[in-house]
């Protein structure tokens, strides 16, 4: 389910809130949340647990949405295997959490 609501009560959003925008602070108390993003089936997509843990939720949603689009278009699983076909996507993320830039 997609919705815009207050940050979940278990988040640190209240501690980070500031009415004055500043680096590392949140200037809003509401955000968009997508339920069930943690239910991503990495094995289905041939992704290791290690790699899946590093995937941005947006990347997970992109994979699931692309698969659903193929199903909705009537392509049976495996029909494109070995075919000269491609899916091209340009994407980037902006996040304050990045394990690759964390010292140690």
C-alpha cells in the first residue's frame, strides 16, 4: 500500500525534525511509505542475501515492477531467456545511509 503519513513511531524522525532546513535534519514530519518492501524475494531474482541487504528499496521495487510488467504484458516466464532483448533503466539514489562510505 502506498500512502503519505507521519513517520512511524519507531523512527528517529522526531529527534531529527527541525523547522529550519539543515544538513542531517528533517524539515517535514510526513513522508511516503510503501508497505512490504522488506518482503523482497532475492532468491527469485538470483540475488545473494549479501547483495540483497545492500539493495536500495527503490531498486527492489524496480525489479518487482519490471517483472510484473512482463507478466501483465502476457510474457510467460522464461520466454525472453536467451532472446535478444533488454531493459534499460537510468536511476540514482539520494540517501544519508550508505554502508560503503561508513568507516571501518
